[in-house]
C-alpha cells in the first residue's frame, strides 16, 4: 500500500514527490517536484525543492549504474538542503542530510565503482518531521 500524506496541508506535487520517491520512482519524483520548484526557484523554498530534486536525481543515476554523476548530485543536494533548519516543511533535514552523507561515503569507499542501490536498501523519506 502506498504511503499517504496529508494532502490538504501541502501542494500535491510536494506530497507526490515523497510517494514516488518511496516507491523508488526517483525520476518521476524529480519530475513532479519540478512543477513547484519552477514557480519558487528564487523564493524561500527554491533551494529546498532543488535539493530534493537533486537527491532524487542522484538515485536515478544509481539506478542507471552511474555513480559519479550520483555523487555529484548528492553533493549539490547536500549544499542546498543544509541551508534550512533541522526540520523544514515537515521533513527531517538532519536525517535527510545524514542519509546523503551515508550514500556519499559508500560511493567514496568503493571509488565510485559500485552501485549499491537495491530494493532492500532504497531510502524512504517520511513527511512528518521524523527519522528518514
């Protein structure tokens, strides 16, 4: 069963991002969030949405066994998401940035040659301020 979020509080594109991300549909998650990022790219949440888009994009690259571009996007996502408080828009960014650092460290340990993304270890994001 797909995880459901309180769609009344947030734009449906924002909640859709998390639903798709948690289904390992990273490309689709990236695409759906672009709808609100394009409207707010210079606004207060522009870097936040961009960071989430980059995070999803990193996992798209891992799905395609392209670890170097994935690492680059993880770094960009980290830089964008670190601009916000520990919890922002009900997402625990402390855990999210920790997740990014773990994946980066894993890629660096294997000289970017190992795609370790599997259905069993694919990340999940929770939109409630709790742990990732």
